[in-house]
């Protein structure tokens, strides 16, 4: 019993570590993306978010990143990444394995593409919950 608790806690810690690393990577990519924009483009983005438009380019970028984080955009990107990874994993499976997985999860199966799409829809709530739970654990 103790071993299962320790294993469960280790899995949670690993998920939190992965979430933090992935969130950092997403933030770095977004910072680079904002950094490539012109001051005029940054100003327009700030106006779209109803934020202060004055300041240096780095200040504008930071303001956008903070807003982007507050609005849960990192979690949306991470959920999308997890969704795409799972889709690739499911697409790599043969039809028989997909069919068995569908039966196990109670999902109606027709063709491989339908199997993948239906499994992703069925699992998307779980994927999102994992991302949200990992974020909650980081706070």
C-alpha cells in the first residue's frame, strides 16, 4: 500500500516537472515570437488586450506575456500539444489495437480515422484535466 502511494506521488511530481518544463518552453517560444514583431504590431496587440501601449519593446513583450499567461493560453497550448501527441500515438497503432481500445473505452468504431478522432474526443477532457491539475500543483 505504501509503495503504491509513493509511486502515485512520484508520478504527480514527474507530471508537475514535465508541466513546468513544457510551460517554460512555450513561454520562451512565445517570447521569441513577440520579439520578432515590430513595435507597431506589439502596440496593436496591447491595444487589442486593452493594455498600456507605452514603454520599451521588452516592456511591451513582458506585458503581453503576463496577460497571455493570466488568460490561460499556456495551458491551451500545452493541451493542444498533448492532443497532437496522443493523435500521433493513436495514428501509429494498427486498426485491431485501436478497435480494442475503443471497445475498452466504450467508443463506437468505424474506420481508423474515426477511431482516432473518437478516442481523442473521448480523452480530450482527461488531457485538459491533466494540464490543469499540473498547473494547480505548480502554484
